């Protein structure tokens, strides 16, 4: 997956997040469903950003960015900020 593909996926996920919040605000989605779906979106966003950071770090140090790999939700969700 190249940088443009990752960024396109990020944009789609952000749009999904906005649609979920709008649906919740209009009453079309209950709080539990919104929470569950938002959590899944946030995890995937974290994975995308992590993959993009890996790719950019590899490029910066003259390594092959194609060697970067998506990490599991368990890994990216336990990073310390």
C-alpha cells in the first residue's frame, strides 16, 4: 500500500466518523451503536497513521517503504502518547 492509498483510506475513515456523529445527532443511530462503530473507525485510523509513519521513517533512512507493515490493533492501541 502506498502513501496515497493510505491517505485516501484515512479520508474515508474521517468521513465515516463524521457520518456516524451526524447520524447520532439526528437520532438515526443509538449511542451504543455509535460508540462501537466509532471505536472500530478510530482503531483503523490509528493503524493507518502508524503505517504511514513507518513508511515515512523508512524513506527518510533510505530503506524500502514497501517493507512497512500494518500492525495489529492490539499493538497500535497500546502505544504511549
